[in-house]
C-alpha cells in the first residue's frame, strides 16, 4: 500500500542530521506513506540505506539530481 508523499530538504546538512531529520519526519506518518528526502552530504549515501534497514523502512529509490541525492523512503511498520 502506498500512501501520501511527503518531502524533506536536508541539503547542506552534515552527518548525522539528514538521517535524524528523516527519522523525525517519518515518525508521525502513516504506514505506506512516502518520504522524498534531498541531501548532499556524502555520508548520506551510506547512512540512509543503513537507517532504512535498521528502522524497518523501505528505500524505494535512490537517484541523483546534480550534486544532490534524492531518496524515496516508504514508512513500513
């Protein structure tokens, strides 16, 4: 089930802030909701997939838009 799509701009934030902001933004969402997060911290490439795996969320897509990475996360469980 896919729910509403939400956004988070974490550009110009350094580790661990992108993941901490994502965790906080995901908390009130419903299961199945999507969070599209933009980040340009080089550590996010490792941190976001690890966070999703540990927190039980699905990393649906990772793509680049210039020097910004875009992560599409589905809230699970």
